[in-house]
C-alpha cells in the first residue's frame, strides 16, 4: 500500500483559530496541528458561529488537509481521581465537539498517568474512558490518536504494547490511531539517530500496533538523553 507523508507544523492560533491555518499556509505546508483552546487550562471554550465559518473557509482556501488538534494537557483518561476523570471526560467531549464543528480530522490525546495504581488499572480506566465517550456521543467523525509517551513517572503509552492494549481493548478500535513522538521514543531508550535503527522501530510499530494505524509523527527535538526515562519501549514495566 502506498503511503503519503505530509510535512506539517504545529502553528499558533493566537488571534483566532483560522490564524493557525493562515500561518501554516505562510510556511508553505498542508498539514497543521493546533490547540483549539488553551492547552494548560480546564476552562472550556465555546466557538462562535462566525469563527467556525471562517475556519472552514480558510481550510479550503489554503488547502490545509489534514488538520490535527491536540487536547488539553490536563486531560488524564487514566486518573483514579474521580474529579479529574470527570473534568477529563467533559474536556474531551468539548474538544471532540469543537473538532466536529471545525471539520478537524484528527485529535491527539496522551493516554494518561495512573499515578501509582499500576499499568493494568490505568489501561482499564483509559478503555472505559473512550467507551463512555462513544456511548454518549454516538457518531464521531474525528479520529482519536493516542500519542506515544516517554515513560516518565507513571505515564501509560511508553511501550507499543501498552498502546496496542488500549487500541485493541475497546469496542470501536477502528476509531483509534497512533502518533509516534520521536522525542518521547528517544527518551524512552530508542536510538533512532540512524536509518537502520529507525527502520527497526517502524517495523516494531507495524508488528505490535499495525503501521496502518500510524497517522501522525511528531518530529520533536529531545532535551533528554536517549534512555534517560529509564524504560525500553518494547519492555513491560
Ligand atoms: Zn502530545
């Protein structure tokens, strides 16, 4: 199967969401990632009709396709804290609603952090989190993308096995995809600075998750050294 790789960027939505598309166009790219609201706040953001209209118009005008959103960093589907889980659920529903209104195709989510309750419990909570969203929202056209993590602290998703357990542990598995973050993967202990090692990693993605599920690659630089988070991506904690 032939696969196309589009180079894009995360652009700022300062001054209006459509500005992120405009900035993407100025950079000469066709794939844009943005935040539809402040990523470090629980505060919701209600879209105005005019805002939706100009976003959709500019998306067509500049030919930006796909558009990817990244949910708030505070959303934690693996949390055992009831209040955080409720807030995360509400924030996720609101984010999906915005994506649907704006015609955004992909929504990136961090699998979350179990905060000491263990990986199995955390993964169970994450699958329940998504099941509840689908139960309440029914038809959703935006694809939810699970991002690979660096394995710091109690975060889930630093191994491909963990991502696969979430992805294939839900009823509507087909609606979940994968985002490979090279900074996280490098910090988790994978030497990806040469072609051979990189190809090996992609082979492993294919074996464990399925390469067809890989929709986004975050090309981020790493401040941390290779393996500094003390975990191997293929090992279990
Ligand atoms: Zn992320």
